[in-house]
């Protein structure tokens, strides 16, 4: 299961990143903010992974395929893993937990170190604004609920017009809640610090934060040339941004992109291109939603009432379910034989990769207890596992359903689980 979850997160992260790139370009052309887009992109893979559990918990499961209507629910059949696959899964899960704990420890240590460092900074009033003055930290903001500005001492020697723009920039960061946004993004990184795409998304989010902030600053102080000079002046002396700070300066590549965005010209085709890119991003993003999550709810249904039995009659190419009374439900007579057959049919490559899944299967049982039809009700998301579940259909033997002393044909439904860990 751990391996399939890792592959799922990598796949959905890749698709979501492509969608976000297209949307980011479209929003940039439309002069709209995009930082929240990147936070959503980081949150999408874990949210999609857990979606089946949430929908099952709140009763939001989708309607099943044919046959329609209630059927008899039988207990689940589960095929467990071999010892090697289980050991691999435990090791992988342990490494995941260790990297997440290490990342969390780094962030906590950085926060405490910054708090201690702030105790040595001088509280000052600069151009009518209350700031902290450090030796060389900043310009930046920190603090989630009550953001505060920190300036390096050398920035106080900047020409007054440039220093004003530095302060306005940090004020806009604080007003927009960018410190809280960055904190949420770092929390998402802690969930899967081994994922390189998550770190790339974090970098894009930081750049989007700065581009959005630049746009707001220029609405207040519409002088792109002077603002660009102030960016270059600060970038030539400032240290690189800390992990948890929203900074005035960024890497040279990000700085170049920010200046290009500020100086780009709009044309009559700009709105059309913006709409096209956003629509394209939605089409790409829909593909991430279509990837089957390896996390499923395996809770069996206990609902077996007198209204569930049914007989079948031909209706074109579809078996129509027609309900009839019964007193005794069918039951599996050879469960151990079925499990042996499933073990032999478990696709070896999927077993070795630690990939499992649950297939919910419809069986039509005639009045003699023989299986006459099988259909997939809910797929596992892996065609090979679905095929393996159907391949053992001929092995099943049932006791017939009874209505009093009369045997009756019925549909039954039960989950078959190939459990990788």
C-alpha cells in the first residue's frame, strides 16, 4: 500500500503541477493573483488521496453500475501479503515517517532560532513604521498571526524613495496574509518531504507571492523603473530568503521573472490567451481527479434484510433485478479454496510492488447455487487486480438462497481484497 500511495502522490503532483503552470500563466496575463493557486496545487494530491475515505464517511459514494437496486451483501474475502512485501512496506512507511519528523523538527528549530534572534534585534521607527533592525536579516516579514517587519541595518542607508518601496512591499505581504500562507505550504511539505515536486511547487508559490505583491505595490506606487532599481539594490546585498520568511528579495531567476512581469505589455490578444490557458489548466487538472486513489474503505456492509433477494429476468442485454422474498441468504461454501485460488491469481508484479486493491463484485447465483454471471460493481483502479478477482469466479460454490423450502435465484455482492500490506 505504501508503494502505491507514493506512486499516486507523484503522479497526481505531476499532473497538478502541469495544470498549475498553465493556470499561473493565464492568471498572470490577466493580472490576477496566483499564489493561492499554488497552495491548492500542493494540497490537491493528499486531498485526492483521502477523498474515498471522506466520501465513504459522509455517505457520498457514487451509485454503482449494473445490476441496479439492492442485493445481498456477503462478508469480504481478503488475500493477505507475503512476508517480504510486508517488510518492504514497513520499511517504506518508517522512512516516510522519519523524513516527515525530520522536516518538522527543522521547521520548529528554525522558528525557535528566529525567535531568539529577534530578541537581539533593535526595535525602531523607520519612516513612520515600526520595524525590527537586524545585522543582516531581511528585508522580510515573519509571524503568522501578527506579522512583523525586519530590515537589515545596511538597508537604512538606501535612498529614501527606495527604502519606502521596501517598506511598502513588506506591508503588502503582511496585509495579504502571506506569512500564514507560507506556513500552510510548509505544513504540506512536512506531509511528503520526499516528494521533489512538492518542493518545486513551494518554490513556485514563493515566486507567485512576490509577483502578486509586486503588483499590489505598483498599484500604490506606480513607478516600475524606481521599483525595479530598488529590487536590484536590495538583491545585490541581501542574504537568500529563509525557509519561513516572505522576503523582498529572491533568487536571481525569480527576480528576473518579477521584473519581466512588471514591464510586460498587454495587447488585445492578452485576455483571449489568459482564458485559453485557464481552460487548458482545468482540462489537465481533471486528469488528476481521474487517477484512482489507492486508499479505499474496506468496511463490509452488514445490511441483510428480507427486502434484498431478487430474481433476474432478461431485458435486452441487461439482467433486470426483480425482488422476491426469501428466508435464507446464500453463503460461500468453499472460502478457503477461494483464498488459495486468489493467492495463485494475485498478479506477481503487483504483489512484489506492494500494490493491492479491493474489487466489489456482483455474482448472479441460480437456484442450484451455481454462478451464472459476474460483474464488476466497484473497480480497484488496477485492471490486473479486477481481472484476477473475476478469474476466480468459477471456483466459488454457494448454498442456494431459500424462500421457505423453495430455492430461488439471487444477486449477491461482496468485496474481494488483494491486500498488499
